């Protein structure tokens, strides 16, 4: 499992969900105790996008990792 901390805004959510949906493994988004499927646009939109989110990938995809780097925070 790989974790990446990202920050999204409302305009980025559809691109993020589309990229996650292309993965053939599970991808989750977490903030505090809330965990949602990253392939669900309603789930991701329900997150508090004002905070840093943690993306958990249960597989590997260089393309998705590259996509996540655009939104990564230190």
C-alpha cells in the first residue's frame, strides 16, 4: 500500500476520480476518520476539500502516481 498526501479543489475532483477509475486496484481517500472510495465522485465531493487528503493506493500504476504528483503536498 502506498500513501500520498494531496490537496484538491472542486475543479480537480472529476479529473482525480477519472484517473483513479482507470486503476485496476482499490484507491481510497482519507481525511481524519473518514474513508471513501476514490473512484466515487460523490464520495470525493463529500470530503472537506479545504484540508490535505491522504490517498491510499493498493497497487501500482506509474501513470496514476504521476497524476498524483501534480496535487502532492510536502
